[in-house]
C-alpha cells in the first residue's frame, strides 16, 4: 500500500475518535485550585510583610554601627605601612 | 429580561473576574472547557488530559490581566492552551524513549494497512509521531486531526504560513518513512 494513502487512512480513522470531556465538577475543582493559588500567593505576601520590620531594624543597626565605629588615624595607617605588615595595612586602611 | 441577565457575555465575566469574582471565571472556563479539552487530548497522554486542562485554565486566570480584548477571548485562550501543549510536547521530547515490543509492532503493522478502529489508528499515529519534533507534531496534529487551515495554524502558533507548510511537509515525510519501515518484513 502507498504510504501516502496509508497515512491519510490513519488520519481519517483517528479523526473519528472524539474526546468525552468530563465537565462534571469542573467549576468546583477549578475554584478549589484558584483559592489554593490565591492562598499561596497571599501567604508569601504575608510572610514578606511580617519579616520586613526585622530586616529594617538589622539594616538600621548596621548603618548606626558603621557610623559610630572610630576610623583609624593617619598615624596608624602610616605605622602599618612602615612596618611592611600586609595584615596591619589591611586593618589600618579598613 | 435581557440576554445579558440570562447569559452574561465573555467581557462581562472577564470584568467580574478581574474585580475578584472567582465564580465568574469558573463560569467562563466552563464555556470553553470542551474546546480546550479537544485540543489538549490530541497532545497529552490520556491520564494527564484533565490535569493539563486544569493547568491551562488556572494559567489563563492568572494571566487574565494581560488579555487586552484585541481578539476574542476564545482565541486568546486557545493560543495559551496551544502554548502549554507545545511545552508539554517539548518536555516529553526530552524524556522520550522508544519502547516498541515485537508483538506491538505486528499489531501496529495490521493497523497501518487497515485501521480497524479510531483508537487503534490514534495509537499508531501517537507512536509514529514520537519521531517528530514538537513543532512538527503540533502542526500535523492541527492540520490533519483538528482540520485547521494553514492560515488558522499560523494565527494560533504565531509562525508564518510558509513555516507551517514546511513543518507539515517534513512531518508527513517522517511519518511516511516510519510507515514504510513498519511495512518492511522483520
């Protein structure tokens, strides 16, 4: 048999089959999934809202600490360079 | 009583959905469920059809704000459904393993020469279509099984008509090669 005819025959036969869709309870199932999705989305938003103040306090704390930490004096920096100690240079310049 | 009160339009249901009425969307989805199911069924395995439909309807709900109303909702939803089916085919292509048993091969050969039932024909076509890539499978399914025109397929997939035609030709060639191989004595 010619493969072209064979293929057309197969397509013709397959077209006869129709899908019996299950519409029973579709809306209920869909609504349940939509609510679940919404809850998930809301719970992520809720968590972000709850932890936001904590991170705000931490950020503020780091800022205050950086502001009040004494800076190394120029004499310290010079001494470190003169001693040729990389660790001291690093600490003094930090 | 007006028609709007008995059967609200798609636009009305979309507006209601966007305003937070989930039941309105469920009603809208119910309208197009059968159409989406017919499409999905051609691409998905029988056991995953309903799950894929649910995923499509859920995705469409999540993306509803992107619907601008430039095309009918049905068309927009069909395009989205087709895109999901395409992703499904591509995913399956990556995990595809051809496992045809010798007895199944004999059965398929009989079906190829004289398909006794639509189900058997579909089974054989599914097997043969495993040798096509996702794009070819999508085009040949829409063209030969769903009987869409080249123009409609181009509009649904976003590919040019020439591109659709080339893919359809390649798909047919590959399917014919597969059938010829099936007809060879083993």
